[in-house]
C-alpha cells in the first residue's frame, strides 16, 4: 500500500468516524502510516492501534448502524491486507487474527446493507484465516454471523450447519459470552428449520452461561451478548416455533434490558409477535417504535423486517385505522 493511498485510507477512517482516531495521538497515527506503507515496520503497538480502530467501528455500528461504519471497516480490510505482506512470527498470527475479525465485521455490515453475496465472501475469508491460525474465537464469530445471515435469507439447513460449527469453535475458545451467543444462533437456525425441540435445547444451552458481567470488545468478540441480547434471540426463536405468549414475554424482556445492538429489530419483533397474537394495538405501537429507530439506522436488513411487519398488519387488518396510521408514519419517515 503506497503512502499516498494509506494517507487517503486514514483520512477515510478519520472522516467517517472521528471517535475512532480521537484516542490516537499524531505520533501513533504516523506510526501506523509508516507501518502500512512499509510493512516490515509493523510492531505490537501498530496492531494495538488497528485493533482499537476495529473495536470502535463495531461500537459505532451498534449505535448508528452499518452506513456509519462500513467505509471504516472496508478500509481496515485494505490496511490488513497490506500489512500481511510484511510481518512474520510472532506478529503474523495476531495480524491474521485481526484480519479475520475485520472480515467478520465487514461481512455483517454488508449483509445489513443488503449485499449478502459480498458479505458471504468476507465471512468465508474470516473463517479460513481463523482456522489457518487456530483462532477458535475469531472462527466462532465468523461462523455465527454467517449463520445469522444465512438464516435470515431463508436457508435454514445451511444455517444450522454453520451454527453447529460456530458452537464447536466457541466451546474451544472458553469465552462464555461467545458460547452463549453461538447457542442462541443455533436456536434461531433450528427454529427456522422447524425443529422446535432442537431450538429449545439450544436456548437452554445459551442460558447456562453467565453473561451478567459487562464486557468490552477488547475482552470478548461477543461483548454484545447480554441478557437482553439472549432474550431477543429467544423471542425470535419462540415466535418462529409458534410459542407466542413466551415470545412476547421474551421480546418485552429484551427491550426492558436494552440489548446492545438490534434495538430497532427488537421493537419490530415485539410488534410482529403481538399482531400474530391478535393484539393489533400493542403490535402497532411496537412497530411504530421500530420504524422510528430504523429511520436513523440505514439498514436494509431492518428495512426488510419493517416492510414484512407492515405487510402483516395489512393482511391481518386490511383498510384498518392501524394500517393507515402505520403507512402514514412510514411515509413521513420516508420508509415507504
């Protein structure tokens, strides 16, 4: 990567997300530039800087959605590729671990933006690089996010295989948050496949792990796996297998506990379950909350969930006041 290209890349990162580079002083930025333009200069401090940027980008995605983070993440992919031309042991393994993690983030953000085919390429790279160096945590996260995408686009058989692979890697990693998250991912895939008993078993596995202690991205790749996150996955799985009462309770719990990511999805999910259960007023209220949150998120994935919820309202109550109210608000938010 030429110095001019790297300066442009650093400028992209800084412009897209000033918070990402705010913690790095001018010397650290210059150190990173020198290292990427001349990979033999890479040292542990440079990798610390790149990892800090990655973690801040993940937090930015949680708060502001994929539109805010994707330029930063894809730029990091380019930087990691440039650095791989240089270091060897002992830094090569850590750099490849970062490469895997960056690709996983890129994959999920691209899927969130409706680019599933490109996302799959990043997930595959993330898995292959992690497996090459035996990084079970990075491999587990890659397979979990890949399974999550595959389940949402309607390929449950493939998603269950990917989720099982994620659980195996997570078990070897020893990270309880990652183990809980991958079990939840398995529950979603099994539920979509119509395997109710297997889905419930996976939900039970997820609940075995202690997720009560807050973790940072530096401490766990599944830092977002809180009780609220697990409750949202439980709600989605139970809704899929037809246990509407328990699904409503779980969705309400998720919102009460304020999951770190996918809050808009939690509102839309609760609304959809309520509509399915025959409570149109509660359903409309939650879907409207989800619409407000989605308008600021820019996620094609969430937009699809919202459109599905709108379709459900129109099917269950065609021409109703609820349907008209939802359409009017979505039009105001430019979501139609």
